[in-house]
C-alpha cells in the first residue's frame, strides 16, 4: 500500500517469508493427512470427503489462494493507493463479493445432491457407492459456506500483502489443519478404538466436513483481526460500486478467475473418472499431498525470486538475457524435481508405509497409494517446468497463449483419462495428467520460440536429458540400497523402516549430487547457494 514512510521489503526477504510459512503449513497439512489416514484409511468417509470437497475446495483454492485472482486483483489495485482511498475500496469489494458468494452458498446447499452426482456419477452403481454418496451430500452442505469464506479470504490475503504483510496470510492455511486435527482428536476420544470401524463412517465424515469448515472460518478471522488492527477496513457494508477502483479490480479479477479455473477443471475430470473405481479419490489425495509438499516448498524457495526478473526482461532488447534466465529456471527445476521424482518412483512403497501405514491404513492401502505415487513422481519436473513457462508468457504481457493451451488441455486430459484408466487403472488418471503436462510444456516452448525470435533448443535440452538419465540411475541406486537392506530384515518396525528409507534416499541423492557437481552447470552453483540461504534462515 502506497505510504511514503514505508520501506519495501527486498524480494529475497519476501520469498524467504513465503517459503518459511509454506513449509510450516505443508508440514501441518501432512500431519493432518496422516491423522485422516490412520483414522479412516481409504474407506467411505475419506472417499466421500474427497468428492464433497471438490467444489468448495475448488472455490477456496481459486478465490482464496496465494496468486489467486482475488489476491492478484486486490494487490495490483490497492497497492497503488493511500490507505484513506484503499479502505473504502476494500469494504466495497467485500460487500460486493460477499453478496454474490452468499447467493452461491445458498445455491450449493439447495443443489447439493445433483452437484455430488455431477462430480461423482459412478457412486450410484453399488451399495458402497451409495453410502459414499449419502455421506458426500451431507459433507457438501456443511462445507458450502466455504464459497463465501473463499472470497473473503482472498480479499484479506490481497489487502495484507498490499500493506507489505506476508507472514500471516501465507501461514493462515495452517489453521485449517489444526481445526481438522482437533476434530479428529475429539472423535478419537469419543470412539476410542472404534474410530476405524466402518459403521462409524458417517460420523467420521461429518467430523471431516465440520473441521474443514471451522478451519476456513479461522483462516478468515485471523486475517480480519489484523485488518482491523492495521486500519485496513472493517465488515462495514459499503455499496459504492461506482468507485473507479472497483472497476479496476473487476477488470483484473474477471479474466484471472476464468483462466485460473481451467486447471481446476482437470482436477474435476480426474475425480469424475475416479468415482468409478472405489477408494481412488482418497488414494489420489494421499499420494498428491506427498508430491505437493516438496514441490510447493521448492518452487517457492527456488523459483519465486526469478519470476519478477522475467518481467524486467520483457522488452525485446533484453531478450538475450531473458533466454538465459528461462534456461536457468528450467535447469533449476530439473535439478530439484528430477531426482526427487526418481526417488518417489523407486521408493514409493516405503514412503507411503512410513507416512501413512498405521491403524485403518493397512498394507493393501499402501500398495494402492504407492502405485499412484509412482505415477505422480514421473511428472514432477514437467508440472513445475510448465508453470515456469506460463509465467514467462505472463511477463511478456501474453495471457492469451497459456489460456488457449489450457483450453486444449481440458479436452486432452479427458481423452487421456478415458484411455489410461482402462489401461492402467487408478494410476492412469495421474499418468494422463503427466501426459497433458508434457504436451503442454512442449507446446509452450514451441510458441515461445516463435514469440522471442528463437530459443537455443540444444543448449536447453542437453542438460535436461543428462539430468534425466542421472536421475534414473540415482533412483535405481536408492532402490538397490533399500532392497539390499530389506534382505537382512524379515519384518522391520517403523523406526527401522524410516532409517532404511533415509539411507536409501541419501544414497540416491548423494550419487546425483556427486555427479552433477562435476557437470559444469552454472545453475548447480546457484541451486546450492539458494538452498544454503534457505537452510541458514
């Protein structure tokens, strides 16, 4: 927010704050998922929750998330205004958005049943599926107010960031995890060992839904308190829709919301097909979190500081340096994601066992989730690499090209889901997403080649190919080390399995690091330097 006496934080400082907050939130998110897995495994309560959460969760991530359309629109407009001009704008946008999303919330409650059927049409075919459907409808109605809360959280997030406050908004998702863990704790005290009994699936499902809603309420309330304390607006109703700033916010918010929603449609498509295979929805959630935790932390710690650089180099006279920076972003992505992805594939089973296998989450559940985790591991590099290229287009002032590619991806993802789920079962849904991301990344590279007068294909591709091969070798080394240790143990306990997994991971990453430091890549030094900076904070 424009104030003459305020000293702007450095880019590195902001990136450090966001990365640290992301790390803490992700850790609590992982603990939350472990508790859910221990209590319910891949049973009806969690399956239903994953379907019921699709639309409310979609709105929470889309409207209330970092870099979401509400957050981006508020920051871009409010940051240029003094506090006295910004406060009426914030209160007006809160009134406008709150009114619209309140109507959306009411509609979600009324039409919960057909919306669940739309998300998961395969549930009506079996007795178990019908039980999951009934639980999901009740959960959906409970979580419907998250539609309203999502918009309010997004506005609060943007308001605090515009006022140079980053820690609280970035760590606020932690409250959702804490609320859900508290609910599971009370349920465990009430049911005791019966918490894993399928007969109590409905009660467990309600605890998941109410805990999620309470978490969203807390996430919003902590932001509201800080806003009031800092004089950044209250919950006062203000109907000054004619203000120039309102039009500016809507001009940014509308297209950004539509564009951001394209990615979520792919998630819905996956769950639509998943509804025809029991337990798949919950397994996708468990495996996805294991991938998103390191991916989210590393993307913030390594790539966030590079994104403003792309914008500063968008003028054609700087395109030579821009190409160097794009290569840098892609190589850094490869250095972090390829070896991690290889180890996810090689050590998927022990990773899932260590993180989830206890109580209701048995060996069969571990095997099911591990297969999906292997598929996720194959696509870690292209997932983040595509995101780097999308940001380059945005920096060049071209939002249409990524949008058109996303539109094509929706239909391509549906086609590959249909084909791959028949060929590979549940992991095929993830493999379809990997395939879409590969095609998307290649398409963006070809379009970028035309846009910035050519890119050095061989110079960019050669190190990525070598890093891919090295990662495969490192994955085999980690797998070999783990298999060798397993031969001497008949039935390892948790601590021994954790130790074996740590040693196998160290062998794989150690081999990768030993070889890559001798490849002469300038990005390796940058990567090591940034990791040391983050670890030293």
